[in-house]
C-alpha cells in the first residue's frame, strides 16, 4: 500500500494570499455528499438564483477552507471568493477527496 499524505492543494484568493484546500474527512464527506447533490458545480452561477443553494454553496466553501484556515468566517469567504474561484475550489476539493460527481467515469487502474 502506498503512503499518501493529505497535503492538499494551494489556491490564491482575491486578497492575493495563498490558501490550502485539504481533502474532506470521511465524516465530512458524508455531510458534503448530501450538499453536493443540491448544487451544480459546472454552471455555478445557477447556484445564485435561489437562497437555499447560495446558503449551501457558502457552507461548503466555508467547510473546505476551514480545515486549514479555521479563522476564516463565512463573511470573509464571501469577500475573498468570486464565482470562478468558487468553482475551482469545489473542483479541487472534490478531486483531492476522491469523490466522483454523478456521470463521471471510474478511473481505470
């Protein structure tokens, strides 16, 4: 078995600072799977039409960034992230956590 460290990936937010995105824990992945089913990651602008999906999007982004940056509040995140960055953060978190969105093909081993 290979040893894998959960080092995460870096992303630069609107303040010009580098932030780390870490993989979801198993417990939080269970929470996130329910949330991901309620938003559209690709056409992220759709998520802003309804208050419920906006709230879910903010909850997910806050949880993702709070692993490595617990001092960031939801209000901070609203100011530091635009739609393009939000989409990138979601894709990174999904990828490094090993989660497959509906319709994705299984990787060949």
